[in-house]
């Protein structure tokens, strides 16, 4: 397991995350309109570890495409995806839909980790600009927030090749929703 310099490896509650190294959550950052710098406080409101993130992908589309979470920072999350027969389109190049799967995977997970335990996020819109073709190897996606609001979040995802060349840029808009309270537990 790889930890960030801030001592967290960083996702979802449950038994597979019980052994994760935790960090103290910070207050929700609202009104961010540009990518945050790396000297800001962590935005993550839930504990996560790379091991736990990757374990949560078992038996999902992410596992089928071999998307692996590889690094996390105070305001960004990174994952890799191979470019091979699973992610090719008929001409032998990386399928644009596979790039969007990587982008939405990163942005959705990051959005859900950046809200408190009483909230969750669902996708509203995703778009992508495919800038360069890729035939083989590995691509790396990195997402960071453009806006973290009370009811919406906007995430920027850049997908690059091994040489750091930008292949795809994507933007994901998420709705922030509150968990419904159980009437039995609320005393009603």
C-alpha cells in the first residue's frame, strides 16, 4: 500500500477499510472555482486506502478494465488503465468510452470521498475531449475538484500517456444528496 506524504492512503466505510490509516477530516471546502494547490488542507471527508479502493472494485467494470487506483493527494486522486484488447475500439486505438469510464470512475469516487457521512454523490453530466490516440501501454487519469459546493461538485479529469502527453480531458458534474433518515432511528 502506498501512502501519501500526509499519512493517509485514502474510501468507503466497512470491514475492508477497518485497518486503514485514518486522517482527521477537514471542513467541507465550498466555492472552489479553480483547481486547488497541493499546499491546501486535504478535502477528503472519509477515510480511504489504495488497498481498500482497489478491493472495492472487485467484480465491477473497473476490475474488468483493470483500473487500478495508484495514488492520492490532498485534493486529487489517480488511477491507471491498460490500453489493450479490453479498451480498444475496432481500429485498435483506445476507445473514447473507455477513457470516459476511467474519468467517471475517478470523479465519482473522489466526489463521494469529499462529502461527509450524511451525504453521497451521483453523476449529473460527463463530457470528454479526446485529444490524442493511444494504441498500447497504460494511461493515467488524475482528477481534482473545480468546484465543491453544498449541492453540486465539478471535477476535472486529465488522462495522460506514459510520457505525460494529454490524451483526454474530461469534466464531471455531480449532485450532492443527503441520505434519507430512517424513521425508526430518528425517533419518529
